[in-house]
C-alpha cells in the first residue's frame, strides 16, 4: 500500500517529538532539584533550631537574656533564608530568560527551514509540471498527450495539497488535523477555467464544515478530488460538445468524505482511462473507503474516503 507522506510533515512531527522528550527531561531535572533544595532547607533549618536553642540555654541561663537572643537568632534565620531565596529566584529568572531566548532562536530557525523546504518542494513540483507540459506539446501521439496531461493534473493537485500543509506548518497544528474545505475550494478554482474553456459547466456543492483530517488523509482526498476533476476534462474532450453540465458534490457522511460526480451518460467514463479508475480505487482503499463505478444507465460516480487510516 502506498503511504503518502510530506517532508514538511515529517520534519514537524520529528521536531515535536524531540521537543516533548526534552520537556520531559527538563521536568524530571527540575523535580529532582526542587526535592533536593527542599530537603536541604528542612535539614539545615532543623539543625539550626535545635543547636541554637541548646547553645542559648547553655550560655545564658537567665530568662530575660534568652528571650532577646531567641529574637536575634530568629531574625538572623529569616535574613539568611531571605538571602538564599533571593539567590535561587534570581538564578531561576536568569535561566528562564536564557530559555526564552533559545526558544526564540529555535523558532526562527524552524520557520526558516519550513519556508525553505516548502519553497524547494513547490519549485520542484512546478518544474516537473513544466517539463511534462513541454513534452506533452511536443508529442504527436494522442495517447501520450492524454497521459502526460493526466500526470500534470495529478502533480498539480499534489502541489495544492502541499501548499495547504505549509500554511498550517508554522503553527504546529498537524496532530490536531485541519479542515479540507479550503484545499478542495482551491482545487475547484484551479480546474474551473479549463472546464469552461472546454465548453463544460461545473456545479459544486461542498458540505464539510470544519471536518478535521489528518495529513495522511488530506493528500489522498485531495488527489482523488483532483483526479475526478481531471476526469471531467477527459469526458469533455471525448464528447466534444459544449454546454455539458457536471455536478460535483463533496460532503461528510458519518466517518467518511463522499465525492460524487453526476453527469448524463457518465457510464462512458469507464472507457476513458483505466489508470484513472485504478488510482481512485487505490486512494479509496488506502483510506478504508470505496468506489462506485457507474454502470449502464447510471449517471453517478462516487468515491468514498474513510476518515481512519488503513492499517
């Protein structure tokens, strides 16, 4: 089974795990120091009280002098502990300031690395898309021309999903999941002009709200939706007539995201590209979903993406 992973995600998850490990070590070290200082204070204070009381009684049996000395040694003890407390708090304050400075430096380095990684990934994907476009325009075979066009569309969908991951990467929210609605909106906006130029009309219905998806599901769902939009382009090229209406509905049904494409005579999509169906079937199976291929007389093509990753 193919595992869809993103270098940005792997970097952030590794950074979060390292930070959690360091946080646990700091907690254990701080707890040990606190217990040691508390025990030292208790022992030294107890020894001071017992020895100083015995010394005062032995040296000054007179009750009046004892009262004065007891007051003096009490004030001395308070003054000494106040000085020790000042030194400890001052040292802790300095440590916290140094820690804040280091965290600020690490955060700046983290942001710079994430931006650099996204910039490199984005440029590499755009370079591949451009090279495929050059090869496609130079091709004289209709089959090769269509195959290269499909490859361009798939990489473009992957680039859009990667951009969505990057937008949330700096906030370190990858473990809580994210809404896929903005990604699908961007995919639809990318394909709508090409569909319109081919004489088609696309009606889209998105009903997902803030459905959270983990990153290992966001990419398969995005690629699957992009593949279905690419399928619309294939149907338009095959039909060769204008004013073709396509309805794309994307909604949540229980623990799944359902992508449904409706079009008159949609059963002909099975003849357009078998690799498209294979890819959609693989993506659906990866997310414990399913695919419903239109049969004779059917005008609905449904792909279900589950919200739990396949083991």
